[in-house]
C-alpha cells in the first residue's frame, strides 16, 4: 500500500513538471505572436478591456456587488485604456501605468474582502478573478516583449553623435532587452544544450 502512495507523489511531481513546461511553451508562443503582430495585439487588448467594462456593467445590473467594487473595476479599465495609448511601449513611470498598478492591487483587496464576507461557489469566484481582474493584465504582461523588435524612429531629443544614423544610435542605447521573449530565450540558452551540426 505504501508503494502506490509513493508512486502517486512521484506521478504528481511529474505532472507538475509537465504542466509547468506546457505553460512556459504557451507563453513563449504567445510572446512570439505578440511580437509579430503588434497592431492586432493592441486591438485585441482594447476589445478585452471593452468586454471587461461590459462584464462590470452586467454585474452592476444583475449581481449584488458593491458600488465601490464596480467603480474601482471600471476605473482600472479606464487606466488600462490610457496605458494602451502608448502600446507597444510601456513607460513604468507614467501616471497611467502607476494608477493601473495601484488599482489592480486595490481591486484584489476589495474582491478578497467581498468574497470573504459573502459565500459564492468557487467557480463564480474564479470567473470573477479571471475575467475582471487577471485577463487584461495578463495580456499586457504577455505583450511586454512586443516593443523589442519595433523599428527605430527619430525622437525629438537631440543625439550626441551622428544624428543621421538612427539605427546605430538605437541599438547602442538598447543593448539589453528586458521582455518576456528575451527572458525565455535566455532561459533556453542557459538550460538547453546547443546543437552541434555534423560536418560532412
């Protein structure tokens, strides 16, 4: 009897590894798609925000959620739309980005306090968190790598060296990439061995 119990723990460990690898592969594929189709990604995120606004309006009409919960959710959707104005670029110090992060944390706090006071089935709680709180931030998270391969353009700031060479100045300033796709490529290079091609 103890042998099957030990095998169940081993099987659970293997299943967790497989699920983790599947999620990582899915995120890598999504990051590749986002990097390839940035305009379409911006439109999809905008439609996701509009769908979230409709969900909040439906909850206002058909559910007994508090006005604070609905209002802060709608305010976060407005902040997400303001962050989307600069898409595919993300400015961490911009007021819209800071407000969206603060509202995301505040919405989680309000949701946890609401669902701890009133009982709901787990599927309904998970539906609220998935559709109202996590879907749009997850789309923004996946699209962090979208600005890595955007073609450089001239900016209003004067360059110190050779203003006519926009491409060289762009790559000189942006030596290190910090997106999701770069993270996965770095993990791939450090974990997986490099293939050696046979020389015939």
